[in-house]
C-alpha cells in the first residue's frame, strides 16, 4: 500500500470533483482527504472517505488538517477563475495568492509535495499567439493571470529556498461532465454541451473565431498524477508546464456538435469582459516540454472528446 497521504483543496470544484474519486481509486479512500470551504450536497464523494471543511485563508486550519491526517502531498486546487476575478480582484488575490502562501507555509515543516495548477492565463498580449512556447514572456492583463504567474514564481522560490517538491501544469480550458466550471472564460466549452442537449440552441459569450486550447477531464486527471509521479531527474521545468490537447474555436466546437445533433443552433452575444480576457490569451500552446520531460500524451481530441461528452451527458440529463 502506498504511503501517500493526500490533501485536496477546492475538492468541490470542477477538477476536484473528479480528482478525489480518481486518487481514491489509485491510493485507497483513506489516503485522500477532500476539503473545501463548504459542502455541496450533490457531491458524491463526501461519504466515501475523509472530508474536512477548510478555508485556505486561515493558515492555522491548514496546518491542523495536515497534522491530523499526516498529510505528505497536497493537490492545491482552490482558486477563483478569470471572469470571477475581474468582478472582485481583491478577493481573487486573497484566495489565489494569500491562500497559496498559506499552503506553502503549512507545507514547509512537514515537507509536503505540492501540485499547483497554473493556467494559460499567465500569458498576455505580448506573448506569441500561436503555439505559445513554454518559456514565452508572461505579462498577463487579467488579475487571475497575475495571480497564477506570481504563484508559479512563488512555487519555484519555495522549491529553491526550502526544497519543497512543487510541480504544476498550465491548464487551458477544462472540459468535463461531472461538475460545472465556475466563472472562467473557457466555460462556454462546457455550457455548449448542456445547452445542445437540453435546448438545442446555445448563446455563446465569446466570438465564433476565438481560438483557445482545451483538454478533457480524463487527460487532466491522468496528467496531474503522471507529473507528480515523474522522475524528478527528467524534469527541467518542474513547475508550470504548458499542456494542451485540443485547439478549438466556438464555431469549430459548434460544427463538431452539429454532426451529432443536426438541429443544434448557435448565436453569439459577446461578453466584453470575457472576450477581452480571451483575446489576451494564446490561440494555442506549445506543450513540447511536457511531452518530452514527463511524456505528456493526451488521449482525447475534438472528435473523441465530443462523442464521450455527449454520451455521458445524454444519460445524465435525460
Ligand atoms: N479555465 C480557466 C478560466 O477560464 C483558465 O485557466 O479562467
């Protein structure tokens, strides 16, 4: 039996909802402590292993949970996303930055390993738009992006200064079918599936030609664990790898869905805040560093992801 004792923050979010059962399957239910600021009643994993109510803005509470469960690995998912952040930048900073500082400080003495998800949002208008390189300039214009670049740097610093093993990925839009994303610019790519099945039409808040990279949840889960288990000797970057699987615009995703639901229609009502964020981000990422350093190799492309999403959601919705 593995000696990993894992804490997941933000366990009720889009990724946490699926990462908790995935890690419990791998390491055993008692080895994975889910945590969140509140309990969502619809969350299925609450009764299937340890759960702690945890507010990451309270440093003492994090240390208490780490001590109580003998935690040695943290998947730190708690974070506000890009669109929500523009509504309240100060709260985003409190959760995304001060929350990360609290996690890193609590992890120092017990030397916990940490997984820190960053984002394509670290890139701003000055970075190359197409196949944005791993080491391109990171000068974001959203507060979410600013918090993620700062987070990446802080994680690097804690590795250098205190020897903490901190690894992370820059996620593009995440497409999934268990929990909805909350307040991101890429949320359209999930909402469009629900709308196609429920209403047969969708009103998109991004322009039809806004290209952003996406990945499907099974690849998110596998990639995170693969990176955390990778031989450190092979890692040049450790923290903040570009990862990507699907490069797509709303119009292209619509056309793919229409192959399965011919009567599906779309129209566009642009949200200027989210459009400005999308315009400042890369059209696509170069993830060759992840592919060569720890063999990132996503399984789903646009066609297979769309088929699987429709398959799962049509059973859930009807
Ligand atoms: N999905 C995120 C967002 O749209 C990007 O990391 O905010």
